[in-house]
């Protein structure tokens, strides 16, 4: 009996040359954590981003956020303003540092951090003698946040911005690459991202000294001595040479992956935007999204669930939009400045399968199920 192939939300997509770099690591016995692929992968990312950036490749995007907070001297008792509508990895490292997250809701144009609420929150915390130590803003689903407005507010109050670009490699904001728009930025190469190293991330900074400090902390903070000498607590956060080899091959197909994801979005929009009960997140002027995931907003929770379950019945993976951090059980008691936008998006929004390896048959199969919804 033939069964239909499972369609994943966003599965890894190898380009073919990854094995060349991994084989080279094996052939030269560079299986130890560091090696030529690590330096090469960092150079590949730096060349792609331009703007004289310095990149340290790490074990995960979460590790990159954690080190970014350390580089900004965030510690116990500090407060960090964090986008609420995001994955928990944006917020968890704040707790690692003993600091306190304060969550900021979204605006409707990009679904990202609201500049208006950000400034309201900053003023509130300053009035209470709790000037925030940092801001974590996220380019969600590949859509850039309003960087000009966020940066202007951050500069006005002298608060550094950590740019969470985990989902936005290949996206641009007024022709500037996401990952280059702030004081410190991070990337993720998790298995579901636009390119992957199976697991991995990167920290991006304009300052070579900060990169070197990140590398130092990520390699157990070993001091320069013939023996193992440690004057600072460090972490085992460095990317390995083998994993970096996968990344080098993936960088060669990054532009193709962005093009494929954007075509997925255009396909869904072409066939579904005529229905009033489904809306899409359009790009504001100057914004260019890699369309890591194609997201729709339905007219109701019932409609979203009907579509999600109908897809699931056919072994097709979809997923509700992120549940905001201020609604998560682990963060529900933390201060938040909200306007209802992220809660509404969570209730009605759905991520459709968006992998760069989807075939036309896959897309047609997904569409036919959505079009059967009684809510259209």
C-alpha cells in the first residue's frame, strides 16, 4: 500500500558541496573542534554580510545571545527589554545571566517589536530607577523589524541593541543585510533554518576585540599559558570544524534558498489572498524578507485549527505562530508592555510548510487541503 510522503514545515536542504568540506576535515584529521572550516565559514559569512563585520561561529544561536549579553555586561539585577513575540531562545539567556526580562509587544506592520511600546517601557523603567541594560529585537520569520525606529530610541536612551537575526539570514532592510543593523547580532543554523549546520549559530559584531572576547569565552575562557589557566568563567560554545564544513557548503546555496522560500510565499499568496478570511504579512517599503516561513493570519482560532488539523491528517506539518513570551507559563509573572497584537497573531496565525526543497506537487497538495476549508 502506497503512503503519501510526509511534508515538513521546514526541513534541511543540502546543496551537495557540504560533503566536500566535511571530507576535507576527515582527510586532514581536523576533527578537533577548531580548524580551517571554522575560519573559512566565518570568512564566508563576513563576506556575505559586508559592512566590515566580524563573525564568531558558535554551537547555537542561543549561545550567541548568551555571549552577547555577557559582552554587554548584563548581570544579576539588570533588566533586558525583549520582544515578546518570538521563540523562547531569545529570552532564556537573560535568565542565564540572572537578569530580568521585560517583554515588549509587536506592531502590525512587521509583527516585530513595537517602537512605541519600547519607548513607553524604557520611560517607565527609568522612572523606577531601572534603566534597561539591553534590548533584544527579533526579525521574526525573516521579516526585518523597524530598525531605524528601534535604533533611534536605543541611542536616545543609550541602550545597546542585540539583533536576533536567527531567522533572517538573507533578509535586508533598506538594502542593508539583517545581522548588520545593530551593536551585536546573532544568527542560527539550526536544522530548520534557511541554511543549516544541523546545529549552530554565530555572533556578529563591528568590533574585532568583541569578537575575540566572544571566542575566548566560547572556548572555556582559557588564558594564555602553557597549562590550563582560567581567570574567567567560560563556556563550551565554539562550533566544531566538521560542523563548520557543512556551513561552508550551505553558504554556496544561500541565495538559491532565499529565492525558493520567496517563491513558496508568492505561490501561497497568489492562490489564497483572494479570500477575505486569510491575510499575509506584506513587506513594507525598504523591507526584504527571506520568507523563511510563510505565515498566514486566519479570521479565527477555529479556522486556524481546522486548517492545521486537516493538514496534519494528511501528514503535512504546519504550526501556530509563536506563543508570546508574556503568555508562557515560565514567563507569565514578568513585566510586559502589550497591546494585544501578538496574542491575536498566536490565536489566528499559522505557519505553512515553507522548505526550499518543496516540489510543485507538494505545494499543490498543501493548497488543495487549505482550499477545502469550510471557513473560506
